[in-house]
């Protein structure tokens, strides 16, 4: 059913936006941290759950470009907003189809 494909696409967009936001946030947080040899290649953890915040390792030896990281956060926000909009539209379409069939 097409509306289920729309829901799946919306959830994928939200998931990608969350991943992008987590990665950008880790980069921004790394900018304020001193360079530590033990942190090289570390995967940042979410404070609340202790789960990895991203699936890619953070290279602590390369410089952080805060402007790029902030742009990534804005793009992540747009990804999530677009995904939520797709989910809302799919919900409305599914509701209309159910109303028509009932």
C-alpha cells in the first residue's frame, strides 16, 4: 500500500536526520575538548542511555569546523521536519482511505 511506503519514507528521513544531528553534535562537543591520545577513534556515547551516539568513530586528531557542524545541525533539523511532514501526510491519506472504505 502506498501510504505505508510513505510512512516508511518518513521514518527513514527522521532517522537520517537524527543520525546527522548526533554526528554534528559530537563534532561540536569535540571542538571544546582537549586533544587526548586515549580518545582517538572513540565513539561518543549518549549521556542518558550510554548507547553509541553514532556508528562512525570520531577522529579526534583532525580539526573541527564549527560552521560546517552547525550547518549539518540545521540540515538535520530540516530532514526531521520533512520526514515528520511526510508522516503527517501519509496519516491523513490513510485516514481518508479508511473513511472512504467504512
